[in-house]
């Protein structure tokens, strides 16, 4: 089967893009606004790699004036409300 010269480079670029997207997802933490158990807004923070220091750092960036936890910290996740 003959493939043009551009086919291999396009395939390589797609592979590189998906690899970078995957690695970026592993390295980062995400904060999503959700409804807390009491019906008020809260933040659900999930950290890939299950490293608690990443979750706490993300919580501090999300709530620069402080926060409190709405439930005990889970494995790689926090539920918080900003002060």
C-alpha cells in the first residue's frame, strides 16, 4: 500500500498532540463549581496522580482568601467552599 509523504507526518503530529494532551491532564488539577450538600455553591477539586499537596495548592489558588472543607478529603479530591 502506498502512502503519500504527508500521511506519516500527519499521523506523527496527531500522536504528539494526543500525548501532550494526556500528559497535561495527568499533571494538572481541576476545580469545578458544584452544588454543595447544603445547596450552596462549592468547588470539587480533583487532582490526578492522587497527590494531596496538589489538591491543597489548587484549593489555595481557587480560594485566595481561604476555604473550608465540606467533607473529609478523599483520595485525590476535595470538596471545599471559599470563605
